[in-house]
C-alpha cells in the first residue's frame, strides 16, 4: 500500500464486499453491470472551466501534491465533479460524473450519468487520455471478466445495479446498489 493511502488504511469504504462465488447468480438477473475495481485511492475530481482544480480523497485528504492533475486542461468548457480512482502511476480512472455546471446528477440513473461521462470524456484531447481513463463497463459475462481482471493482477470488480442513483444509501452509509467483488476485503 502506498504511503498516500496509509492514513485511511483502516477505512473499508461505502460498498459491501462479497465473494466471486455469487457472480454467476448476479449476472443471471440482468439487473447489474460490472466495472473493474482498481487498487488506487478513491478520488473526487473538481473541474472548473475545463481545468482540474482539485483532487480530494473520500476521507477529505488533499491528493493534489501526490498527483500532478490540478491545472490540467481537459479541453472541455464545463464545471463538473467526477469520481474515480487515482493510481500510484499517476493515472486517473473515472467511473462517474456527479455534478455538471452546478447541477447535482447523483439522483439520475446510473445509465444517464454514465452517458454524460462518456460524452464528456469523448471531448477530452487524446494527450489527456494517455493518463485519464474511463472505466470499462460490462453488461454480461461477469465471471469471465472477473477472471481476466484477476489474471492480470487486478483487485476485483464493482457491480452496480442498473437504474440506481447515488442517493440510495442504507443507514450505515453504504451504497445500496453497488457491490465490491474480490477475494479478500483489503
């Protein structure tokens, strides 16, 4: 684990962790999509006027000094807040667009937020996309996807219920519609 994340090492995040033995059953329901779970630091990326203004961890730690993202021009003329994973190699893997030009998008369905993120990402210049990645999403074949991720040394998957919003949380604060799939709860 990197020193950057040492201060939040005991934090287990807002997702329930389940084992890979449940993947086939969840895949069969056709109610979920799967994304690779990266072993980085959860990041809230604030963009103002198309330029990354700040990168902050879920625990509120300033990640700006650790990653050279602030000041990077994304080539888009919007203010937005993105969620993603900041990696030790400096890459950012984006999975959600939660605010755009002052509008809170957390109440929108997953698919609508994902499409808005896809359009935003498509408009960024290729020079930025070398280190800025949109997380791949799969609609079926979760077990095969999981095996591929694990074979290349990945951490696991995150399953997200189709149509879910970011506002639906349980009493304990965990997202009701997202599941983390990995071998151990590290």
